[in-house]
C-alpha cells in the first residue's frame, strides 16, 4: 500500500525507516520530510496543516494510509477532515479525531478527563486573565516548587517550574495578561509539584482494544544534570531500568485501562498513539500529561525495538483488529542522543554542513532538523539528529551512541554527555 507520513522530525524519519522495512509498504511519501526521509521515501513540500494540499497529494499518489506524526494537524482535526470528505473517507488515518486530540490540545480538558475517570494525577486549578488574582491566591496555598502550564499547544515549551512564589506570580501574569505563549497561555493550569522520576508509556489503540509499547525516558533540559531551559528532548532510553514488572502492571491497571475505557465512555474516537507522560512518586504512577502522538526523541528508541511489522500494526488499528496482533519487542536496550544547533533552544544558526555521516557504522542516525542543500546535508532546525544504538544494557547502548558521535561534526554542534546519568 502507498503510505504518507506527515511531519519533518526525527520521529517521522523513524516511522518512515520502520515502515520501509515492511513488505506491505508500497510507495512511501513524507510531507514535508527531511534529508533522512529523502533517502528512503519521496518528500513532498507540503505543510502538515495544509489540509487541502494534503488531500491533493493523497489523491494524486493513491495513498491508502496516512500516519500523522506531530500534534498540530490532529488538534486541528485532520482525521475529521478525511472522514467528512467523500474522496478521502475510506483512507486510513493513524491519529485521533479532533475531540479526542483535545487531550493534548488543552491541559484543562486532560485534567478534567483524568478526574472524571479516577486516573491518578496532581491536584490543579485553571485560570484566565479575568481571575488572575485568584490564581495568585491559589499559588499561596501550594508549597514550592510551583508548576504553571499553558493550557494550549506551546511546542513543548509551555511548562514552567518555579521555586519562588513571587516569581511564580509574575510568570502567571506574564502568561495570562502579557500572552507570553500567545493564545496557548490564554488559560493557565497551576498544579501541585510531584516529586519523583519521570518516564513515558506508549499505547496503541484502535478505539476498542489497546497494546502497550516499551516504556522510555527522555531528557528535556538543555544542560547536563537536567539544568537550563526545556527543549523538545535531548536524548532517550528504552526500556526504563526502574520500571519493574509490578510497577508496569500498576501503570496498565491504574492508568492505561481507565484511559482507554474513558475514551469509549466519553465517546472520543481514537485510532492512534496515546503517549502518557508519567512520574513515579514512591511506588505510585501519576499522570503528568497526555500527548496524542508518539514522543520525540522517544520514538527513536521505541520503534527500533519493535520486531513486528509496523504497517501490519497500523492496518490492524485502522480495521479495529488490533486484538488479533501480537507485538514482539527486541530485548536489547536502545538509547538515542540528540545533536543540536549551538544556541538551541534559543536563537541558533542554520545551514551548517554536517560531516561524517558515512562513518557511522554501529548506530542508526535519524535526521530531524536537517535537509539536503547543494548535495550536502545541512542543519535546518534546533534538534538536528538523533543517534540511536542498541546494547545489552542501556549503558552499553549509550557508550555506542557517544562513540558514533565522535565521527560526526557541524559548526557549534552541541549534545548532552550525561544521558542516563540519573538511573
């Protein structure tokens, strides 16, 4: 079958790389794609939110399956757009419909969903600029640190964790009154701070049944020791060493099952990935957030461990026959290290030539913010490449990724040298 992947990051290169291995995969297209996808698929210069252009490409290229990588088109309702169009309604789309995508589109919606279905999470309240004074009062009832979350999509940067009450109040005003994150922070959710260690759980659902993929842990801060600004992710590890069988059972029974059942009860149509951001507090899992797609860079460690044909899985999800598929996972650990542009996540330069790609033998290089320019691969984004390796243990896999990175270079290249430091 002909397949279209929407997106341009490391996640989408990983999807394309995995699906290209399937005998069920015919012509593979990625829109807009990057230099990595260009080597294994046909890139289409189309924005992920230009639904009319996507429709045209789908019809022209006889696409039968669309895999949606990022959250924006899902929150804007691309799945609904297909279902409501006579020419597109029979094409399979992997990604929830708009009503269900609100789990990521609105922090408040997600919190209300969790409360309704008794899914463990932090206590919270939400505020707008009209009741910002009440927000200050609520902050005074909490102990530091204070967690402020922009309600809408802010490209992974809309969460602030602050230790000082007056600074928290000032930031709340900045978000609500001064629109620090634009429309995304027209409403702000304030949460109690949960102290523990984070991990991510990935669930596939066809709307009826579910399958759980391997856990992963990513590293969001730019600086070593988890310091500095939040990024889209600087590296990831799968499986998570501290996630014991007993703890994974708790996640399934207390979080995954009530989430999937809750979607059904609330009539939220969902065919796709549920990414559950968790924190282990003592021995208890609590939900920090939902995402309605795979994480990045977690995809770069989760999908390489998947032994089952990914196209076959997607077909089963689209046909609501997921319960008939058994998912096989590579026992080895996988790790990925992100190479980023100097200055990221703030201002950075583009167009730096990336050298040494042909020298990497023991790792898989997933391209993210990179593109071909005059026959060379150059930097085009903040997070440039993810270097993924396997090992018997995560330590062995990390060592391989770092050894592979020694072959790679571009001007002002930066990466964290301590991924896995806290395990």
